[in-house]
C-alpha cells in the first residue's frame, strides 16, 4: 500500500499530539489546587467508550475485510480473531513485566500521590519508574494511532482524542511524585513530557519497520491487533480509573456518550 507524504505527516502529527498530552496532566497537577475528579471520571469513561466502540464496530471489521480479501473467508476470519487476542496478549504481557506499584494501569488516586506520605527518595523512584512504564505502554498506543490515521484520517482523529484524554492522568501520575520529591516543577514536567514521546517514537519505528511489508495480510493482522490493544486498555485502565475518580454512574454516562459520539461520527462519513 502506498501512502502520500501528506498522509504520513498527518498521521504522525496526530500521534505526537496524543502522546504529548501527558504534559497537560502535568500542568493540571501543578496549577490546580483541586482536581475535578467528576470531570476526569466522565472524560475517562468517554475515552473508553470511543475506543471500545470503534474497535468492535470499525477496526475489527476492516481488519477482517482485508484478511478475507487476501487469504479467503475461513482463514481470514481465524487470523482476524487470533490477531485481535494477540494484541490483547501483547499489552497484557507488557503489564506483567512492570511491578504493580509502578504500573500506570493500576489506579492511583491523584490525592493519594499528593498526600506527601511517602519519603522523597521513594517518591522519586516511583515517579521515574512510572515514567518508564508509561513510555513502554505508549509505544504500541502510538503505533495504533499512527496506523489508524494513515488508513482512515477520521478514525485516526477519534483515536488520537481518546488516547490524549487517557494520557492526561498518566501525566499526573508521573509529575506529582517527582515534583514532591524534588520540589522542581520543570524537572517533573520534563519527565512527564518525555514519557509521552514514546507514542510518536512508536509511530516512527512502526512505520520504518512495517510499512515496507504492508499488504492485505499484514494490514489486517496489524489492525486487528490494534483493536485488541485498545479494548484491553479500555477495560484494564480507563474504566477502573473512571470509576475510582468519580461515581459509578458518571463513568457509565461517559462511556455511553463516547460510544454515541463515535457512532454519529462514523455515520456522518458513510
């Protein structure tokens, strides 16, 4: 498959914006006396709704369509399903490698991080390890955003917005402990910002390694794996965090709103 230079630049720009939104989370932590947890709960639920809906309704079926067209109905269907769960397995394996305390997929309340109950050395270590963990997680997310935007720009925009929202609390998780350990806002912001750069790096590496080999089969496998990664992130990270930051109903309302907005946006471009 051939892509224009403009398409590649657009896809990379979206990925860069999504990744650098960790800096927004860092800024919120520094310049807000009180975190609006209800809004955060709605936003995280909304992000999950967008990602779950688009994964099952759009991405999975595009992957299956590509694979069926390339290798036939039965083989294409089996490879689609295997790739979908393979994507889940990849992100689950990455989760397993990271200790629970430093894992950004394990919910840590902003207020708990800001309480100052941990010693400065432990806070610094926690912040640095969290930054590393988030960078590792952001790598496949960057590839997911880039691939989606390259194939379908409107789909890429939706995914980039959803991932940008979910990167905000990750920025908070990195910057708060480092700031309380060092009392240095610039250092905390810089490390939070750098952890988000893993997303555009994932896009660049994915493009350089995979694009020369992209055909109907590799595209279908990659797209199905992207769907699996996004569904796993939604259920493992976004929804638990949404419920933890607000009331149960708020996260569900956000989830439904995200699905509705994604459904309408897809219908508008039929």
